[in-house]
C-alpha cells in the first residue's frame, strides 16, 4: 500500500523556492516589504539576505526613481496581475548595470479574496533583448538602405532623362550659337564698313593694364602718322590746356565707375599742328566676373560742325545784342506812359502798361539768356571767383523775392556762415533761376522752400516746390541746352530751355554738381553743390 505523502508546510515551500533557478520574491504591505527573495532574485539585485524584511527601495536603493514600487503597489491594490519586459538599473559587484527582465507580478489573495502579498518572478533576458534590438536596428538600417537605393535609382533615372534633355538643348544651343556667331560676324563687317565710311577713329583700352589699341584714322586725328604707336598719354598731350582736365576727369570717371564716355574737346596735331575739334564716345563693359573690363569707343572730327555752331552762336549773340537796344527803349517808354497813367489816375491804362512792362521784362530775360549761351559756348563768359559768405547771398535773394514774388509763399531756411570761393553774381543767377522755375511750374499760392546747408565739405543749395513734377524720362535731359519738357501742363509756359543749361554750365565751372529729385505730380527739388572754402 502506497503511503499518502505529507503536505508541505510554508517553511518547506520557501526552502524549495529559495534554491529554485527561477528568480522569485514575495512582497507585503503598501511599503512593498521584502518578505522573501531567493538566491536568483538576490543575484539580480546584487544583494544578500540582509535585505529580507526591508522595504524594496530601502533594501535595493538603486531602484529609487524607477517604476517598480509603484507597479507593485498597483498590483497589491487592484489584484490585477502585471507582466512584461522591463529594464532595471542595479548595482552588481560595485558597478551600476542596466539589464532587461521578463517579469510577472501576481497578487495572492487571502480566504476573503483580498490580496495580501505579491509574488514576483523574473528571468534575465538582457542578451535576448539586446540581440532583438540589434536585429531591429539592422533591419531598420537595411530598410533605410533599400529605400536609399530605390531613391538613388529614381534619381539616376531622372538624371538620365535630364541628360537626354540637356543634350538636346546643347544641340539647339550650338545651332543658335553658330547662327549668333554668323550674325555677329556680319554685324562686325557692317560696323567696320560704317566706321570706315564715316571716317571715324576707333580705340580700345584694357582698363586694368591700360593697353591702348588705336586705328590708323585715330592716330591721324591727333596729328600722328598712321603707322606710329601711341599711348593714352600721347593723346592727352595733344588736347589743349582748356580741355585736358575735363577729358581726364571724364575718362577716369568712366574707368572707375563704368558707364558711357562722351566728351568734345580741342586738339593740336602732333606733327601737322592743325587745330581740330574732336568728339570721343565710348563705353566700359565688364565681363561676368566683374574683374576684367574693356573700354571701347570712336573718335570723330567735328571741326566743321563746331564752326557751324560757332557761326550760329555768333548770329544769336549779334541778334540778341541788337534786340536789347530797342527793348531798353521800349521799357523806358512803357515806364513813362505808366507814370502818366498813374498821374492821370487812368487805372485801365496803368494795368495794361504793368502787363506790358512784365512782358518786356520777360523778353529781356530771354534775350539775356541767349546772350549768355552765346558767350558761354564762345568761351567769352568769365567766371570771376571771390571769397564770400553764402548766407549773405541767400539773404539778398530772399529780400529780392519778397518784392518780386507775390503769387507764391517763398520760405527761406536759416543759413549759417558758409564761406565759398565762387563767382557771386553767377551763383546768385543759378539760385534765382531755380526759384523762377519753381514759380512758373507750381500752382499759385503754393509754398517754395529754399535752403543752404553744409554737408561733406560742400555747400548744398536746394529749392523745393509743390509743382507738377518731372517724369523720369525727362530728368536726364533736363540740363541739356534748349531742352524743354513738353506736355499739356507746360504748353502755355514761356521759355526756351536755356536757364537750367546755363545753371549746369556755371556750376560745372565751379567744380560743383547739379541735379534734381522729383516725383511726377508731387513737386521737385532742384539742388547744386559748391566746394566750401576751407582757407
């Protein structure tokens, strides 16, 4: 007869669990007190049996801040088993290590079904988890590599398509380039024939090396033999003293600032000693890198044109001079008649004679303008420079405007002492011309602002109006001789385009600058600068 085995008591069961290879622990109370832990579990913790009877985070302090206490409390409170894989940091042989564990937290209920402890079993699956992660990472890398290869193949396909398109475009470009080359060659032949027919001289300058390449005709225009080699300095030496500085200034400005070069000047031939008037036109071009520039142009003999111009100026000067005498007499007669009309209290006649006097004054101003142009271009206008204070000159202009301008409000800004060396009368003429234009081209009752300030070592005089403004296309031509803005607003305003031309020539002869800033329909600001006299 087989004997019935005796049931195991709790102590015997704990002894059996203690030697089990499966890590096991038992916890009680909300403090998660370690009631039992076998050797396998103590090995996971890196502890000995002294931790038995201590709360988990006191016995294994490395677990503080990790979720284990909270997880065990939840199982004990709810009775719901928790299992899975989790990482834990523990101190093994004095070294803090991170391992992965497959765990189960199972609540053990009493006879009433109320959990009174938690049974914890665990297995170290660190190697397995690390291998899984390595495999997953390798799979991700392989997937990424596969996707990159697919993308690369797609890019290669697109590149091949683009290469096919590019090759077709290159073929078309080559065809167009050849056509452009043929057209350029034809244009060069036509240009060369035109230059030869017009008897122009040509020149080419490398703005970096200053290498100077000239045609035989250009050398002849400067009085050299057709087969002589000449330099830039040789051509400058043949320019008369009056124009050499102007040509050098414009030449250097074109070299350093780029743009067009257009200047007329007088030369005396080197060998033949013939005096000629020449006009040089050029343009500086930069290559795409901006580091290499070529300066090319033509020179033409304008001596005959200049003589025609001189004859015209002489004629204008003579006619203008002859007209001044009868105008002076007419002005005197009008003033006498005006005096008589005032004496006889004949208001109608007095008003008519006032208007006649104004018209005579306008005619006198126009004739004086023609005379000044004639003198300027004949070289007979003199610049008499003297040292004076611009503040005093502006004050005189202000006092004069008070008595002569009643249709507009002219406001003069205060001017501090500004000493310049210039022709006082000519500079006053420029300021008056600016103010006169502001009156003519702005509505009655509007304000005209006059100012004179010093900036960057220069006296800057400006006259600002609230008039019709100037279109951008007209601004560049505004200071040319006889140029007038033609539109419906200016059709009834008298003038021949002389005043601004004279003003620009006067300012240029003082080494100053002149210009205008304008917005169409909103007004204009005319200005000029003069060097301040520092001595």
